[in-house]
């Protein structure tokens, strides 16, 4: 089943469709028209007034990758709202040159920054382990980007943290409560971001002391400092394309030099980590939709593409194999080519794939499934998808 407004299938984890066949992400997008955004902004300004520094000290933290979303938040907080943010980066697993340039470009605009790179032996071990076990090499990174800003908030007594958007409501998922659309907490992180408590990751290589960068701070410590982790996207209408347009006008923001990123038609999103291509490809293997469908749905919901335009682009690029950094990723994960494909195919969802022996078919055609019909989409080679 595919959403009748966007292109998202019901295989997306936690997504919900209504009786009209419309996903909850599209319904959430429609509901934005009724939101009193001025009232949300007024609430936002009251929060800032409560925490704004009067002595030049840091008054908020932005979990910052250097990408267009977190950079637009940082820029607005400092230059539109008079805050003094500390930017906190949990390093990409395999940093790209583009990502490094974009971080440096914003820092030259006048920001303080902490960059944390965890023990690489442990991180690579966890990346390999979770790619094999879960088909997701970034599980530990997901934990780190949630933990580090909160740990920094506690250590430096900075009670205000701004994450980007609430993905479960923006893109279709399980909204735990109305409060969770505005505030991120441990329950949200464990259930939707990481999947379990990192303290469960101890094995023959990893000890509990190795896991400190990934473990969320204790609730008592957060309460003592009064830490609030808020979603910027609750207070202002969220759009990845608008964030890109905003930030590219402020300084030289680099995009993918090929004109688009592998697997999609955009050139400005998730370009700071070489392993991201594999992450999105595994989404395609497990759930039957990839990076192009993801981007297309977001732009449909923000009235930046028609469904037909989005379908054309998704048909052309969705499921494209990420070749550019493939050999580096194999080395990072310490896998041979054959071992890599054994893992990929272990996670291939047999409810949506048929075939084998290097030749696989999705059991649906994206166009036919979205517009009606039952034609089969063919992926040649198994290794080249």
C-alpha cells in the first residue's frame, strides 16, 4: 500500500494510514495550515528570553552536523534571535570533504564549536556489528548524536538544547504524545532513534566504559541542570529545501559536485558522511523505498513537487547503489565484497523482494503501485541494484 498523496509505502516503520489511504505524515503536513505559527513564535521568544545570556556565556546548544538544517538553526538563533549558541558535533563516521568545508564555512561566520570524535576502534566495531545484526551501520552514531549534546549541556550548565525536527510526526511514525512533538527525552531516543540502551552493547570487544559517548545522561543530572531539549521545527514550519535555500544565501554552502547525491535527485542533504549512502540503500533493501522516495515525499508535503513530478524522479533514482565510497565503506566495516552482499541479502525483506542468486525483483512497480496496478519492478544483478 502506498500513500495516495505522497509516495510512502506502508512498509515504513511505525507509519499509519487512514481510511482514505493517506499517511500520517501527509495529514500532519495538512494540519500545519491550521497552526497559529505566530503563537508558536511568541512561545519560542518567551523561552529564549528566559535563557538568553547577559554576560556573553553560551545560552543554548545546537547539535550540529554542518548540514543545511542544523546550520540554519544555528544561524537564526545567533543572528535573528540574539542567542549565543555553542555548536556541538558528534563526528560523522566517515567524514566527507564537503562536510568539512561546510562546517568550516559556518564557523567563519562567528560561532564557538566543540567537535567530538569517539574511539575509532570501538565505533568501527559497533558499525560492523550493527550492519550485520540490524542492517544499519549507524546505530551507535544515532546514540552519540543524541547523547553528546545533552552530556555537554550537563557538563557546561547550559539548559537549552535545540534539535531540528520531530521526525515521527514530520515523516510518518509513532507520536508518543503531544508533548513529544515539542520536546525530546530518553523515551523518544530509545524507542525511535536507537532501539535499545547502549549499555546493552557490551561484548568481547566493548566494555561498559567504552560506551560513555553513547549513553544518555541520567535523568537526575538533566533535572539538576534543568535541561530542555526542544525541536526547532515545532516553533517554525519545517522544510529541508527551505533550510537549504536559507543557508546557501548566507555563505558558500557546498553541495554534491556531481549535481545530485547517489540514490536521489537532491544535492544538498546528508552529504557529510560517506556511509550515509549505505544507510539509505539498506532502507531500500529492508522497506522497499530509498533516498529518492524519502526526499520526494518531503517535498510533496511542502508543496515543492507535485506527486507526478516526484514519481518521475523517484522512478529514476530510487534504489541506486552507492558506488562512490563503496570500497572505503568495505574497508571501514572490515568486510569483503562477498561478505557485504551476504549481509545485504540477509536483510532483504522477502515480503517485498523475490528472486535470488544475484537477481532480485521488487514485487511491485513504484508507478503502478502508486497509480494502481500490480506490475513488477526489476532490479538487475543483486549487487548493482
